[in-house]
C-alpha cells in the first residue's frame, strides 16, 4: 500500500478540525482536559496531532504529531503486551476479559468479584498487570534496577518502549509524582485487591510502576510506531522479527481494545469507527487497522466518556475517508 496516499488524508483531517481545535476546552461542548491529575490540568487543550505507520513501515503525520504528551491509559496496551510475552495464558488467572460497564476507576465490581478485575484496561486490571510485571522483574534477577529505585519493572517498560520506537522514551516524573500525590482511588484499588490476595508485591512498588507507566511521554509519531506490531501479527515494528507477540496474542490484544479499550464508550466506538482503540485521559488514542496500519491521534480535551473529543472525530473522519475498518 502506498503510504503517500495517507498524508493528504491526515492533512485534510487537521484542516477540517482546525476551527474546533481552536475552541477546545472552551465551553460545554468543546471538551475538557482531565483535571483530576493536577499536572494534566495545565495542558493547553488547543493541540491536535495525528500520525500513522503502515505495515510496510512507512510513516505520515499532521498537526502536532511530534509533540510529546502523557500517554496515560494508552500505556495499558504495552504493559499488557509485556505481561503476555512473559506469562502467556497464566496472566488470565488474575484478570478477566469482559467489558466492565463501570467507570474505569470503580471499586464496586471488585468487591462483588473478589478482587479479580474485569479486564486489563480498567485501572484495577492495569494495576494487577503491573503487579505481575514487578514479580517477573524480581524473578529475572536482582540488581537490574538501572536507577529506578529497585523497581526493575519500570526499566522493563522503558526498554520495551525504546525497542518498539527505535529511540529512547522517558517517564515524565512530574506527572508520575502528581498521580502519586492525588491517586487516592488507585491506592484504594490496589489495597482492595491486596486484601483479596490478588496482589503479590508491596502495594507502593506496584503503584509506583503503574503511575510511571501512565506518565510515559510520547508523541503521536512514536505511539503509532510503537503499536505497529498490532497491525502486523505481532512482528516488531522496526526489525520485523516475530518477537513482540505471536499472531494469536496479537489478535487477543486487538479484541480487548475493541471491547474494553475506550472506557464505557467501547460499544459506540465499535459502532461508529469499527477499529480496536485504546484511549487515555491525556487525550491520546491508538487505533489499529489489522494488516494495514496503526494510527495515533491526540487532542487533550475529553468528552463526557473520558475519550479525546477530537481524537474520536478524527478517527471517524479517517474511516469515512479511507473505508478502512474491521467491519
Ligand atoms: N493514570 C490515570 C489514572 O490512573 C489513567 C487513567 C486513564 O488514562 O484512563 O487515573
């Protein structure tokens, strides 16, 4: 597929949305940046970027596609990948695969379901995945902490992201600290799971891992590239080796993105866009067109469901313009 044909599509999307980008964050119908994490509340809402990477490795981007942002829950995609690589099907003993139908940070369901999170993309599920990664890092040897305070899982996450992008990726320590200072619900979720015996490690270490993964700073270009294994049956985005996830695992990650990747809007997103997506409260969304390309859109103002308002509009425009959808 000739990637050059996508550049005009991305340019057109930015041009179409330009008037709405200028209004983002201003008034009821123009979205709001996440304010419950103080460091995110300061982000300028009037930014918009879009980038893609094809299966053949060609890239295109428009708008603020080189601007790094806080990837937040988009990181759950990559920690899930790492845990699936390391643990295979054993991962599912602790985590389900059903949409939750509850807010992403809800405690209610956990009580009824004895501390087993519904899926790896709600906060409880991602915290449980972080716990598995901490255990795996400990098992693979002490001393591999690389300056991350004895927490080898954080190094493993950085190593995966750098390998997928082909360039160094860093945590935004200010955002991580901001979450640590205010993430009372996440502290509650982790302790709740611990009380059910579903978290093996020290809660503080698990949360430190989780807060840092959410605080990864990446651009649309980097995220489209990092997630590109999902559009090519798990083959590494850069060197093409079949070493990120196998075909079967990749299918499963895409299925989870479609059913659970966009908070309580997953049904609507499947209906109106028809692509596996994972969003985050930083305003980023990664979307996959299997066997074709991976897209990343970013615009910090969120709609009422917690997804990027213009990010979702951009994906709708992209699908309408190209006809690319899994359905
Ligand atoms: N770090 C955020 C939290 O734990 C992630 C939320 C999100 O992006 O969905 O609340």
